[in-house]
């Protein structure tokens, strides 16, 4: 579903959405069917609101910019309704970043 160009475009979109939430996209990568983001966000931000915005904005923009991806949407949507979020306050950020960097980005 995602090629390298789509992953790069998503990275830009996600960084902008994070900035709107006074958050910072630290690392992002993905594979052909999912993405991983490492985000530093202030305590006042509800993770669910951030995730919903990341999904909604990226879906709208990719739908416009990459109509070829639409045919691969899941039940008419770019993202499934689920997501996994975890805090990593105790884990060294370098380990989390390394995990995300090791995703097999499509060619």
C-alpha cells in the first residue's frame, strides 16, 4: 500500500500535525501496510486526540494527492480504526528510535 514516496509524505504530514499539538515527531517509518511514530507530546495532549488528527489529516491529504492509494484503502479508509500507543518514559529513546528505524521501508 505505501511506497517510499507515501512514507516520506506521511512523515511531513505527521510532523505538521504534531507541531499543531505542540508535540514533536521524533522518528517515523513504516512498511507497506503500517507506520510507527515516536512522538514527544506535552501532558495536556490526549493521545487519542493526537492519533485521530494524525489519521484524519493524513487520510484526507493522501486521498487528494495520491489517488492511486485509494484503491487499497481498508473498507474505504486509509487507516483501520485501531491503533497501538505506548509510553516509553522508562526506555532509552535510542532503543525506541532504533526499532522504528529498522522498519523495512518499501522501495
